[in-house]
């Protein structure tokens, strides 16, 4: 058999046109470039198998509820409970039963490029999704936990179709017209919650970057409102912005100085 050039083999590997027979033949090829291609191919294959395994494990809660007759299973999560500034954002999403997005996981485990890419895919393919934003003023009025629950309820109420079961990341949520299930670290255990976590985080991150343009001294575009050293130094230097949460102790201490 005539040996293929490295460039031709690169194309075959890239396009996935490698069968077991060709792979076995290539393993006999002594060229370092060919062996490196094989090594990279097998590494990627193992990575994909690991992603497939993780993805199936993260469908456990969805499959269990499909089996008991649920059709529209929503995942819900929030972003922004801990920061000193900005809103809290909740997202709810119903994924189709055949939805597949390898690498979908807790939004905090993904980089910004991955989150933005997944954000668009999830919105495009979701059966239904909704995003609710609760301002820092409202957080100060009712406290962050209640504001988080309000955002979650609002997101669920805006969905069409409505869910018949809701998977929630850690929060016990009352006042919902369907069954609910709170899952500790749910954004790493359920694809629906993971999808919601991405919608919530990307939405909030974009809002904080907009706020940064108004108040660049706090560096909201990088700290997203969290109390980093730089944020705290500038909070003490410039005082609070209209977006700071006055009910949070570090902000309150600056007001009282």
C-alpha cells in the first residue's frame, strides 16, 4: 500500500475518516509525524469517551423523571449570590430529551469562550427557557436568599411550556405549581441545571461588563462584583456605586466609615 503523506493523514484524522484497519496499518508506520498523529487521535478519543461518560451520569435525574412520566423537566440555577455589587440572575431551561452537548457542566468549570458558545446553543435548542434579573436594590430590601428565590420563581413563571418537574441547584423552592427537587451541587450533577447555570452566568457577566463601563474604577468586568482586593481598595477610595449592595457587610462598613 502506497504511504500517504503526513498532510493527507492530518486531513483524514481531522475529518474523522480513520477506521480500525487504517489505524492498525498506520501503527506500523515508523514516521514520527504519523505516530504523533496516532497519539493525539487516541488522546482525543479517550477525552471524548470521558465526556460521554460524564454526560450520561449528568442525565441521571432527567432520565429518572422521564421514566416516571414527566415530559418537561426544567433545570434552574442562579448567578451572583456572593458578590458585593450587581444583580442576582436566575435562569430556567427545559432541554429536549435528545439534547446532547458534550462538555456541558457547571458554568464555573468552563472558560468564557466555552460558556458563550454553549449559551447560544442552549438558547437555540431549548424547548423553553427564561431568565430573571433581580436588582441590588431589591436584594437590599428582601435579602439575597429571598431575592434568589424570587428570581427563580419569576424565571419558572415565564416559561412556555411550563415545566411539570423542576430540578434546582441546592435551593428549596416553595410556591411552584409542579414538583421540585433540590440537588446539592446540582450544576455538576444535572445537564438541565448545568445549562441553566450557563444562561445565568453569561447573562450576569455581560451585565457586569456593562456596569463596568459606567464605573470602571471598580473593575466589574473582571471581578464581576466580588470583593477582590482591588475592588475593596477602590470601594474605600471612591465610596459605593448605585450598584453596590448596601445590606452586605463589607459595603455597609464602607458606608459607616
